[in-house]
């Protein structure tokens, strides 16, 4: 540090600076002024010279610094080159050590595999099967540990070794197991197969249990090998993978071995050129498999299941055997269904048999719902579209046939009154039975989306049938009282009644939930958000759209019917409307009151029409019909008979007698108080039959109330009318009726 300081003090720049400072200081300090003035010019030259020296010294310093920097870089480069070489040598050494270490581990693992293999071999040589199985389990565990290893040759060697010893042990156990099963007379093919207990039954049972336990212990390695095989063939040809059911739990080794003789029999009889292999008879192999399940159930529950339970397995031997047999059927059904896509009859028959097989399997053999059976095959897009097309085609053909049948518009229960409340024609009943059968076929499908496609088909069929009924109705609309017209009306009412009941059915409520959750647009259609919300809250039903159309058709047909009834009744009532009500004598001048002769045609018409409608219409429709007729009659008589005439006391009494003792009782067969459906006529008769004094007082009260001059002490017009039994007519209408009374002095 002292050397550096000394060097800096002796540098040219330092010296020039000191000399300059010394000269300037000497000039300003005590030197005579005239001498300083004389030397001004010389001092400027000195300063310029000093500046050039300083610049020159600065350049020298910069060159020196550049030279030092170059020397430093050269030294650093030389040092780094040496270090790099050393690092490369060290890296090679580390890599070599790492390679040796991995090689040691590789050789150690290889040696371990050979030791396990030798141990398995030694165990098999001394018939120690359990030790051999243990060795194979250790190999399987090692294989799982090397699952992520990149040593492909080592893994391949381990798996081949594992498969080799596994297959040897499996073959030996399989052979022994098959011998024991044969002595126990497995498989049981027929229900009446004679099963005799062998003499060494106890020994066989002990051997059976030991072999079952050993096979179950070998299951781990077997599952591992099966997974390897399935993984290697996962991208292979899409054979039956797209049409078979979703992946199910693999079968345990004992069940696989027990299935082999049944599988051989199945393939022998139902593949190849055997007569039993008929594409027209899928029920042969489906029924045969169900019989095998039934015949084998006792053996599986008594011989196999106890061993599974003692080994701690949660396997159901009976269900596992059924699962294996179902796999055989799945492959066969998928193969046959592909060949039937262009034959509607064969495909329809196959679907029916598959549905029956599924039903028997679930109900009679307790096959779990979580395990797929055969319906998953029909969910394949090609098969499902074909099924829908066949359903649509057959339904349309049946609709054509049922509508053109001879007894299409007659009820098959017409002679049984207790069962004929709806009076549904045969075509409507047949159609709803058709829909019910379709529902029963698709309700077992495991996919809500597929079920909704069939429900959409049902909606199309209902709408098609409604359109057909509308077309026939238009042809019969000239005679609304005809049998066929009323039968069509009954059919519409029957269909809407059944659909309302279905709307509360659990199955369709589940479909409704599926529609909302899946958002099926083809089912929802153009529903607004409020209507979708009603579906979600179960306030509406899936049939609301169809029901609104059916109700509209029913209302239109009822309107036509009532219009025809009233037109006919009005024609018969014309003489009654023109009756001379003013000239009828009072009741006291008559020996006995009787029905007006001019009212007889109208009364007979009403009676006959009511009887006819009661016979041909359903109970609910007839109720709507007679109530509608009563309402129209009430308005007609009030307008055309009462308001269009003037009445003497005798005329008013005769009108009241005709109504209360003749017209109202015609409807009294269908309700307790028919007069409540003729409110205008009933109250008009009350007003017209008032005594003269009461009529005058009432008229005075009504007129004063109209002029708004009623005293507070007077009763209100409404209360006065209510006391008389008048509740429907307004005060102004009562005034009009009072003015129709003859011999009533004007007020």
C-alpha cells in the first residue's frame, strides 16, 4: 500500500500539478506588481504547456490501464481453462462412479430376481406350493416397484420370469383343482343330474379348500399379468370393446377355472355350424345360460362360498359364476346383434329376449345392479338407433291397424258397467297399452339419456295419434251426437287421463329430474325458463305440452257437441217461446196444473239427449256435457222465453211449474240440486210469481235505489233480493222482470 502511494506521488501527472500550483502561488504572493504584469504573457505559455503535459500523462495512464486489463483477462482465461479441464475430469469420474453404482444395483436386482426364481424352483421341487406362491408374490411386488424404471430389459426379464413361474404354478393348481371338481361332479349341467357323494368326500373337501386358498393367494400376480396384457392390447382392434359392457371387476382364479368346462360347452353348441347356433333363436343360448346359473347355485353356495368366507374374501361365489357366464353371453349377443341390423324382425326378437334375460337375471338370480349385463350392449349408438327405428315403425303400423279395425270405436267393457267409467274405445286402449309396453321395455335401461330418447319417441306417437283422432273427428263433426264422434271424445279424454296419472308416476318423475339435470333440449323443446323451473320443482310434468293439446281438442269437441245440442233443443223450443203467457188463467181457476203442451217437444229432446249422452260418454265427460247443457238452457230460456214475453199470474205460475216440476228433474238424476244450475230461470220465476203487493214494494225500493234517494232506514236492494232467494240477478234485471208482470200498476 505504501509502494502504491509512493508511485502515485512520483507520477508525471502529480509532478505537473504541483509545479503549476507552486507557480500560481508564487505569482499571487508578495511578488512586485510590475514584475507580475511583465510576466503575464509568459505565464499563459507555461499554462498551455502544462495542460498538454497533463493530457499526455492521462493518455499514458489509460494505455497502462488497458494493458493491465488485457493481462488480467489472459491470466483469468488461462486459470479457467485449467479449472474446466479439472471439472471435466471430475465429472467423468462421478459419472463413472454413478454408472458403477447403478450397475451394482442393476446386478443386485438381477441377482435378487434369480434368487427369487431359484427359490420358487426349489419350492416346486419339494412340492412346497405355498412357498412358491410366496416367491411369486415377491416377484409381483418387485415388478410393481420397477413400474417406473427405464431399465426395459430388466423389467422385461422380470415379467417373463414372473409369468413363467406363475403359469407353472397356475397350471399345476388348475390341474389338481379340475381333478377335484371332476370327482365332485362339476359342472352340474342338468337340474336332475345325479350327484352321489364319493367315498373320500372329506378328503376331497379338504383338498378343495386347500386348492381354493392357494389359487386365491395366486390372485395378486394373476391380476398383475392380466393388467399387463390388457394394457398391451388396449389400442388394438376395436372388436367388441365398443359394444360390450363397461369394464367389470375381473374374476378370481377359482371361478375362471370352474367356468372353463361351461365355456367349452357354450362355444361348442352356440358357435360354428351346429344346429343350436341359430341366429333366429337367441333364446336357446340365453335360456341355457340361465339354467346353468340355476343348477350351479347350490354347489357354489355350499362348496365354494364357505371357503371364500374363511379366507376373508368378500367375493360372492354365485354372483362371480353368473358374471363369468354373462361375459360369454355378452360376446355372443354383440356378435349376433351386428348381423341383425338389417333385419327388423330378427333384431326385434333379439331385443325382446335380451330384456327377458335381464329381467330373469336380476330378479331370480340376485345379480347386482352395479354389474353390467346385456342392456349395456343395446346402448351402443348403432343398436340404439336401430331399436328406436324398429319401435317407431312397429308403433305406426299398429296405429294404422288399430284405427282401421272393425271394433276400433267400441269399448270392450261396454257390458261391464263397473269397469266402463271411461268408456274408452278399443283403439285408445290398445294405443295406451302400446305406450305402456314401450315404457316397460326401455325403463330397465341403465342410461337416463337413452331412456329420454325413447320418451321422446312416445311423445311423437301421442301427438301422431292425436292428429289422427282430429282427422277422424272432422269427418264425424256433422253428427256430434253420433257414436263415433263420442267415441273419439272418450278416446281423447282417456289418453289425457292416463297421461296425467303417468305424470305422477315415480319412473316419469325420475325422467323429469334427468331432463332438467341433463338439459335434454329435444325433450324440453322450446320451453321457457319458467316452465323449466316448474319441471325442476315438480310443479309440472313431462306431459304438460301434450295435455294442453289434448285438452284443447277435448274442449273443441265438447263445444261442437253442446252447440249441436242447443241448436236441436232451440228448434224444439220455438212453440214454447211463442206461448201466450198473458192468457193463461191463474192456478186457482185450474183443476190441476200440468206441463205446457208446447214444452213437451223441448223436454223430450232434452231427456233423450241426456240419456243418449249418459250411455255413450264417460262419467267425467258426461258431467261436463250436462252441466254445459244446463248452463246454455238456462241462458236460452231466460233470454228467449222469459225476457221476450209478458206474464200474467197464471203464466208465471205455469212457467215455474214447467221449470221446477219438469225441466229441473230431468237433470235431477245426475245431481242433488239441479236448480242450482238454472239460477237465472229459478230466480226469474221467483220474481214473476211474487204477489202484487210484494212486487209493488220491491219495485218501489229498486226504483228509489236507482234514483239514489233511498233512506238509510230502508233495506238495501241486495238484502231485499237475498231475502226473496235472489242472488244471481242484479237489481236492474229484477226491475225488467217486474215490468214483465201483467196487471202490475206502474209506479
